[in-house]
C-alpha cells in the first residue's frame, strides 16, 4: 500500500515577520493606488499572504509557475489550500497572488518597475509574462484576444483581420488574400499580316528569301505577345513589285474599352441586386449605410453590452432605458462579484437619476442633481451632487402629493415607470453587496438623498418593495459613513423603527447598527434616539423572536456605550425594567442539566466506638409514642442504631437511653413500658448480626470482671426517620438564655423548611416581624452567619432579610441532601486493612466461651461526599482564525451581559448619578444607580456566574465594576 501524503493544514501565523511583511505590502499598495486584501478567503480558509509569497518565489515566481501546466494546482496542495474543485482552487489562488502580490514580486524580487495597475491589478489573472508586459503589447493583444478572455466578459463581434505576410514563413498557417481579378481585354489586332509588316520583314532579312521554302514562312506578331499570329507570304513576282512593297497602311486606332460586370466576374454584385429586387422599395436612401460601406470592416462594431446599457440608461428614451435596466439588473445579479462602478463612468449617476424619478411620480416635483459648486440650490427639486442636501427632509415635507396616484388602480405608464425605478434601485442593491461598490457609493452624496426620498414616500403598497431595497442599500453603505444625529438619513432610519412591519424594523436596526462599522477612527454614537423608540426597543426584548432579539441587543450594546445616551434612558424610561429583562436574557436558549461531582470517594474507616445515643427529636418522639410495644422498640432501634460487626454497646447504656426517652411520657399517658429482658431480646429481631454477650475483662486491681454487651450494632451519628431520611442539627450558636460557652444549638430537624422555622423562632427572635397574615416582613437589619464556621458574614452586616435567608438556605439545603443519602446508594467499597491492635487491649477466651471487648476502634463506612451542580449551556462559537481554541460565549446572552457591563461602567458618570450624590450630601437617604439597578438581581447574577461557564469571565468583569464603583461612591460620600 502506497504511503499517504501528509495533510498540510493552512493557517495564518501572526508572527512578527508576518506583521512586518503585511505592513510593507500595505505601504506598497497605498503608493501604487491599488486595493490590498490582507486576508483573502478561499472558501472558509484565510490565505496567509506571507506564506504564499515565499512559496511562489521559491518555485520560480509568478511567470514560471504560470508557464508550467497544472503548476498552480501543485501550489494549492503544497500550501494546504486544496479543497474539492482543483481547477477552481488553482485559479482562485492564482487570482489572489495576481491581485495582491504580483506587482510586489516584480518590485521586490526582480527589482524592476511593475506594469501599471490598468494592465495588472485591474485585469484578470490571464497567462503570465508579467516581466515583459507593457501597455502597448497588452492592449494590442487584448483587442485581438477579447473573444478568448477568461474572465467571462460579454463576448464581442468577430473582426476579420487581414494581414499581408512579408514572407512565406510569416504566412505559414495563415489565410492569404485571393489574387486580384484580371479585367477582360478583347484582342482587337487583325490576324492578317500587313504588307508593311511583310515587306519590312523581307527588307530586314534579305537572306531569308533565298533560303525560304515555298510552303513555310512563319513570323510572330510582336503586337500580341500573349498569343502567336501566323502570316503566310505567297511566293510570286507580284509580291516583289515595288508598288506593293511600298504600300503603307493606315495606323491602327485604339478602341475605347469599358468594364462590364458579369455574373462570373462580380457574383456578389449580382447576388445583391437579386436581394434588392426581392425587398420592398425604400422611400429614401439611408446615409448610414453609405457611411458604413465607405469604412473598412470592423470600424463600427459598436460598444459592448456594458457600455450599451449605460448609454441606454442615460438616453432618456423609455424603450432604451427599459433595455438598459433589464440587462443591468441581470448583469448585477450574475456578475455582481466583478461588476464595479469605478470601471464604468456615469453608471452610478445614471441609476441614481433614474431612481429619483419616483419623486415626480408621487409628488409635484422633478428631482435633479446639480454638480455646480456655485449653485444656490434655491429650487426645491435641485439636489446638491457635491456635498449632499442637508435640508432634504424639510423639502420633502413641503411637497404636495399627486391626486391621480391611486394604490388600487395604477395606469400602464405609471406601472412601466415604476418598474424602471425598481430595476434601477435593485441594480444598485445588487452591486453594493460588493465592498468596493459599497465604498464607492458611500462617497457619492446623491445616494443619501435618494435613500431619504424613498424612505419618506407615503405609505403605499406599490412602493413597499422599493423601501425595502432602500433599507438594504443603506445597510451596505453605512459601514463606511459617519452619520451625525441631525443627518437626514439617520433621522429617516430612526423613523422606520416606529413602523409595524417586522421586515422594515429588522433592516433599519441592522443599518443603524452598522454605522461607521468600518471607519478606522469614528464610532457609532446613536444620539438623539426618541424616547418612544427606546420604549419600543425595550418592549421587543419580551418577544420570542430570535432575529429581533439579536439585532435589538446589538443596538443596545452600542447605545449604552455612550454616557449621554444613558442619561436619556434614566430620564425617560424605566431602566430598572431593562436591567431585569437583560438578566433574564442571560439564560436565553439555555439548556440546563445537573451533574454530580464526587468530592471524596466512599471508604472504610476506623472510628472510636461511640456509646452515646443522640437525643430523640420532638416530631420523631411523637411518632414513636403513637406506636405500641414491641413495634416501638423495633422502630427506635432502627432510627438510632446501625449494624457494625466490629462494634458493641453495653446493655446498660442502651436500656438507659430507651428508658430516658419513653418512661416519663408513657407514665403521663398511663401506658406500660417494655421490660429490660424483653428489650434486650428484641434487638436481635431487628438486626440478625446483633446479640447479647458477656465479656470478661481485667479490672484495675487485676481481678476479672464481667461486662454485659450487645455486639454487632453501634449508635448512629444522626437519627433517621422511619422512612429512611436523616435528621441534621442546627449549627448556629445557642440562642440567648441557653447554656453559654459557645456551644452549638444542636436542634434536630428533618427538612430545611423546618430548620428555617426553628432559626426564625429561636435565633432571630425580635429582629424579624410578621404581617397580619403571618408572612415575614423583608426589612433591612444586621445579620451574621456562624453556621459551621461560615466566613461569608462573620460579623453583623446590613442586609435585607431575604438576602440573609437566601444565604442561610444554602447551608440548610446542603445539610439536608447530605443526610438524606441511604446506605443502599453508597457505591461498593474496597476493604481497608484492619488497624494495628492496641497494646493495651487483650482478647482472651473465657471458660464460659465469652469474649472480651474487641479493638478500641470500630470500622465504619464513610460515604462518598458528592456535590450536585447545575450546568447551564447557552449559545457558543469558535474563533475562525483559531479553530482549536475553546468555545466562547455568543448570541443574545453575550450581548445581554455586555450591555449590563456598559450600564455598570458608565452610569456612575451620568448627570443622574451626580444628582443622587448631591442629595446624599444634603442628608437625604438614597443609593447610587448601580445599587438601585443591580442589588435586586445580584442573586440571579451569582447563580448564572456559578452555572454558566461561558459567561463567567464577563460576569466577573461586571462584579468587579460594581465593587469598584461602590467603593468609589463610599469614598466620595465620606469625603
């Protein structure tokens, strides 16, 4: 089996060398005037430009890699960027290097001046030869190879190129022009030889006659070189007559010739005449046809589809505009990732002007864009194209609506024009989804006026889609804009939050959240939000709408980061309710589960034997008194004793304990009690391993003494109820009037509720009061907690009764759970080795067969100590740049805790907080805003802090802010 290739994982290593390389690359692109994508994407992976540059340079550079077949695929594999589609991945990697690193390689590695951006970064990655590319050879080649471009542009018309090769080698493989046609010239010379020609011949060649034969005398007529003329000179004396020889004929006259077109010499002309005969007669000749006939082929191919659509858009002709809008919408949808405003001058202006025509359809106005810097803009319909129109909302408020616009009946002309407006606006929406186009439109002021015009149209059903498109355009361009609180577009977006349309509210909030998102310095301050809008936003927190909650909390996070905004909330809304809702949202979508953690494992241990029987609780005593003997004896033994084969107790001790508990109560009721022998016998009926024994021990004087024991049982550490639940003791100090000395109260109770009633009645006493219906009054007082050496409130602390109750019940619940465990629930244990025998204890078999006492220690079961915790899991996400890092908090719970942190951080700086401090200094009672807002929910915050691991770091920061602000406030008050 062939070894598998190691899989290379591509990650962005942010080393100092990487940062230095990116800084140098940014400076290069800034000087060159081109755009740099520092972390381009290939699917879900970010490409490390530093690794890519070094790897390509190591393999010879861009030109060498491009010249070798399938070399870019190997580069993808070597960098760990190969996904599923190898050709697409290779081209994408080539495009990334071409756009970001090709010019840098020429300058840095080859020390040459790279070609201008017009033929490098602004074009697609086609072919190689970047080192030899110039403006002349690239433009000439691009003009001839336009049909073969790989960027998927709109194909042009074919242009036949007529070339005249200079040599046979240059013309090899090329079509040559046909030979020129030869015009037919008829032969007008006579085939007969003239006398002059005959005589001249004989005079010039006298010797030829003597050698001539009678049957041959042949001469060639020089006048017709293209064919021979044969002349016969008959012999005879007459031909030698001087008269004949001296005859001079008249000169030959040249006949005038005229070119005649025949079907064989000019077939195209005759074919054209036949077609013209079949066509209907034309009223007047077309001058354009004559002009085209005079120009060489290819001179009037016309613009491509992009320029054609742009010219149609700016023509003002309805049919041409419909053609242009239709194709522009299709192009923007299919080629939105490459169709840029910057490449087509006037496209943004044409689309904006066409979309502005909606104003003339609804109102009596004709919106026009003026680019004249000296214009005073007095016309209500004239918009400033250089700086924008700051009073656009006031102008819209002055407009009068047309009476002929009916939402139910739309004329055909109105519908056609509305379709053009929708297509133009949708084209803008599609194009601004590309970041370059969004930035371009953000620098074009009339687009803000267009959005204000559309968003402030009347509530008509025919313009609902148009308003949604305008909101989506605003969402795309606002990350590059900084809007003041008085900006018309900002005011228009805030007005949309008063709408009842969920889609409008969602998109408007998204747009507001993205203001200045990509700005390097400015932040989104969200000033002058109306109180009615704030109240609606707080009400939306109550809805079970995931999308609306997510966007609303994002808005509040940015809004509460400004001190002035918090002052507005303190004055106009119940911010206490907002804090309560945000605390509730900390558990939005949470999944709660419980987990039992083992603090210490269950084990066998050896404790000293305990012969002291715990007193009987009052409620248990009443239950036992209601039972008759011997069932009462059985129940008492089960509740206060447990089996232990290695332990024992004296018969006298167990009988005295039983007698002390039941003798006097039974006498008062006139009932008899079980006798001592029967009591001893009944013990074996409860526990089979228990039994009475006599043990002989050596006394102080060396004499043998008998000791009466019951072996196999031992007293319980705490009593249990007949149903198996354990009692637990009160660990608070004894109340006043009880035995002093710092002893514990020691009262036994079965449940936390009964123990709380005991604490209220015995320990709190007069410090609490009740209402007429018996309920406790939640008033503030001085409370401390000494339960089992608790260190939370060791000294009396001022707090409300409900806070003290919540703290104390944590002790009660844990004690109740710990004592409620049954022996059957304890896990199996491994036996421990027996303890070493004590040197003072001896075990001797007596003559009667009895045994003395066993070891000084008894083996007992130490149950496992467990803690049951509640785990709350909310939304989480992983960092895309570091997928191996632990998950982090995300979603609505994260936004909620960040808003709470903003409130805790910035509320102390508000004017409302200063007013509370001033009142405090004047002697009025009051608290700071942080105490007012967070004290009622502090218990829930601590609960989330202990249960939600993802929110713990953020809540820790919140608690730190609250503690810090509280200390600062105390210091200011004391001063």
